[in-house]
C-alpha cells in the first residue's frame, strides 16, 4: 500500500489543480500568476489551498527565492503514478484489440451481405 | 476540464480500491471474493462503497449474470489517465537527466580528487 500514490492521485483528481500543473508545464510561475485565471471562479484562500495540495503531494515545489518564490512542476510523482498504471496496460490494449476484432467482423459481414445482395440483383 | 478524469483519479486515490483493481487484474471475481481480504479491516458496507466508486468511475463493470454477478476490470479510464500523464513525461525524464548529470559531475570530481591525492603521495 503506497500512500504517496494515494496523495498523487488525490491531488490530480481536480480540474483546477490539473490546470495549475498545465500552467507550470509552460514554465515557473509565482502564486499570483498561478492564481490569476481562477480568481473569478474562486477565492484566493481556495486557490492557495489547491496549491498546498499540489505541494504536499510533491507535484510542485516552491523555490527558496525569498522575493519572488516561484513554483515549479516536479515530475517524479507523475512517474510513479504512470508506473502504477502501466501494470494495467494489457487491459486497455486488450479492450481495443477486442473492439478492433469486432469491427473487422462487422465490416466483413457487411461486405458479405453486400455481395449476396449484388448476386440477388 | 475533463470530469471523467477527476473521477478516475479520485477512484485511484485509495489503497483498498487499488488493491481491488489488482485482484481483478488476475481475473473476474464476485463481490464476496473481492471483499474477503478486507473484511477484517472494514465493514461490508464500506467495501461495497469502494466498489461503487470504482464502478461509477468506469474502472470496473458488473456483468449481467444474475446469479453470480462477477466484476471485471475495465482499462479504458486508465488509458485516458495515462494519456493525460504522458504530457508531463518530459518533466520526470528531465529531472532524471539532471540527476544523471549531477552524479556524473560528482563522480568526476571524486576521481579528480583521488588523483590529486595520489599525486601528493
């Protein structure tokens, strides 16, 4: 049971927090820059709370620069989460294989019906 | 803003639910089989609640077999979640590149110090 993994997934389970990560993937930003797009929809304390969740999960780090304190994205927890998901890759690939097989059957049936229809003409 | 994604991540943010998915990756199982390993630690209603979260997120589906109703793992939401993570791959690869570069510098410095030490002898 990996508690870091729970913390990472919980942090990612929110569109505001994912949007913050998307912003940080463009480059470092300070809190007020990060807050700007959300200020119409929510209060500054709500925004800081989201940032704290991301920070606690290790997804962002605040640099020590006292004057500016920019945040930056930290990819390591995402790597762990992706590694966890990778175990299940067979399950989504398998379902697409099954879909693919199904579509092939349907297309084949359609083509055969088309031919028998032509023959009847 | 993708709400399905939030639902998937929220469902994965719990070690019991991840353990249930791990069990289902071994093959279909009915609710009582899935519940068994957790019955000492939690109540049956708590277990069913976890299963409902997984089902609502589309990570498991209950088959229609009225008598047995086995659950099975559904990989599609995991595929979407992995695709979302993939955008950030550069961030974890970059941090490992940086670590790698750092380790190379440290090793080089150590080697150089060793040599100067040898020369002093």
